């Protein structure tokens, strides 16, 4: 029970993936945001499995984490840039297969390059996970994360009807927050 409450609290906290889901819900609508969500959930599953199967290996290489933080910061700056350049349409737009893949890749990269996801999983998994129950706990984590992503994306989708004239301001504020997070990661090196 503590595991589920902890995962739910962390999943519903505003962070990079939730911010991305909210912003995409605003800009491309809920249905198209699902592509980002599937990419994010796949990369989260990879993070969970890699952390569970290689806890001791990852934890002993400090240089690996520093390089990882630098690359993650660069990716966060890219996300901030895309949020700044986002165009917001009033109706849900039709997107191409290439754009669907880009959304999927954004979601995938948002989690796989997020050091907080890795560090959180490395810190919480040893307390609750064994190789015999890893798939059950992974499914619980993914279900909770999907619920949080849907909540943010639907919130963004609904919110855009109230922000028809001010969505670009919210995107700029979101971009600033993501960029600040990137600089904080670099500062923390």
C-alpha cells in the first residue's frame, strides 16, 4: 500500500512529463497526446526494468550520472525551445504519421533522459521489488503514471478553451520552467 501511495504522489507531481502532457493537451489535443504518453510509458518501463536488473552496476558509476545529467539538460532545453515555438490551434488538429512518431519520441526521451526518474527508481525499487514481482509492480507503476498523464493532458485540453487568447503565454511560462530545471540539473553537477 505504501508503494502505491508513493508512486501515485510522485506521478501526479508536476514535472517534465506532466508539463509535456499538459502542453501537448493544449496544443494538439488529448487524442494526439496519447502518442507522447505511449512513448513515455515505454521508456518508464525500460527505466524500471533496467534499474531493477542492474541496480549495483548503475549506482557505482558517478561519471555515468554526470554525463547523463548533461545530456538530460540539453534535452530539457530542447523541450523548452519547442514549447516556446508551439502554435496553439483551437480545434484538435490532424497530424501526420511522422508527427505521431515525433510525439512518441518526445515522450520516450522525456523519461529515458530524466535523471530524476532514474534516481527515484533506483532509490525506491530495492525496498519493494524482487525479480519475482517486478512485472506486477511495473504494471502498477505504469497504470498510475498513465492516469496522471491522462489527467494532465485532459486538463490541458479542457484548459485551452479557457485560454484561447493566452495559451502562448502559458507555453512560454512552461518553457521557462523546463529551461530552469535544465539549468538546475547542470548547476547540481
